[in-house]
């Protein structure tokens, strides 16, 4: 969603027309950003001027992480670093326990400092807690004073924990399959019958292509028009500079 429909709290210009055009086509929104709950994203989109989607159409990496952990160990105990949305997602299924956690969960947003990093390290090394990362994005897009701004993502925030413990995390978000699989289940379609639209070759496109989805790259986020596509990644079926160009192809 970030980089495709909006940057932070600023809508991308042609996103409104695109969403109006596909309104009657089954679709889901999947985001690696765990900061907000699905209901908060619905409110955010309505506030920006989009037609508010159904809450079931939105799948965040925070919600996916909480559901996956519950499948692994019902009533799990956790210690989490990240914004309020991640904590609320985890609270639906587990119990926070800073002394004896089953999982250390690293998300995005404020929360990492010397104290919380120390807590995470000790729970993993001494308490044998499993390290979980909501998503691998090193950076995320935002706005600051009306201009494009770059913030640290889940990959950047989990990095100091990896460095201190030597433990590789289990990562939930794109390009890993779980978010895509949850979306396919909700719209009741097979991967081959869907088109994944994203702005990041290494997460959006790579993950969707690996499970058999068709893919469309829009160069409206961190990957810009004219930038050379990475040689080591799946190539998108459609590569264009904007949702307007994509819309013209869909309607042709």
C-alpha cells in the first residue's frame, strides 16, 4: 500500500481513479507495515479520500504474525518491539511476558532502545525465545513536511538483535508466502488467477511470482522510473511508471 496508493499520509495522485475502476473486482490489500491495525488503515484510507474498504480486505504483517504464532503455539507468550498496532495484534492471541517469552517479535515504529534491545537479547540467548520479524523491509516510505521521507523498516530494526544474538529470525511478511496465501483464501481465488500490484521488486514482485501470481510493478515508491531492474529477481509481467499506465493496459 505504501508506495502504491500513498506515501505516508499523502495519496498518490492517480490512486483514486485506479481504485474506483477496480472496485467491483475481488481484491485484497496486503502490507508489510505492522504499525496500524486493519481498522486503522480503513480509517486512514477514508480520511485520505479513498472509498473505505472492508476490514477483511486488509491484511497486515502484524496481524499475519499474530495469527501464525497462534497456529504454532496457542496462548503463546511474547515480548514485542514496535508500534502500538503490533502490540494490539499480538494481544488478540497471546500474552506479553517480559520474563519468560516464547517469542521475541520485532516490528516497525518507535520502541527500540538500549533497554528493549537488552531485554530481547537476553530472552533469546538465556531464555531460548524464538526471534520473529514481521517483515524484511530495511526502509519504508513516509512524508515529512509535505515531502517524501524514509523511515527504518522491520529489517533495519531487527538487525541489531541479529547482530547481538547471532540468531536468524523467522520472517513473516513479503516476499515470504503467508500474506499472499491469506489474501488468496479471502478472495477465494488461485494464485494463477490474480495480479499482484506492487512497487518493490524484492518483496512485492519476488514473493508473488514465486507462488505463481502474475505481477505488475508500478514505479511510484522506492523503485523509480528508469532504474535498472535487479538481475537476480523475478521480472514482473508488467513494468510501468504509474497506476494510470497500468489502468490503460487493464482497460485495453
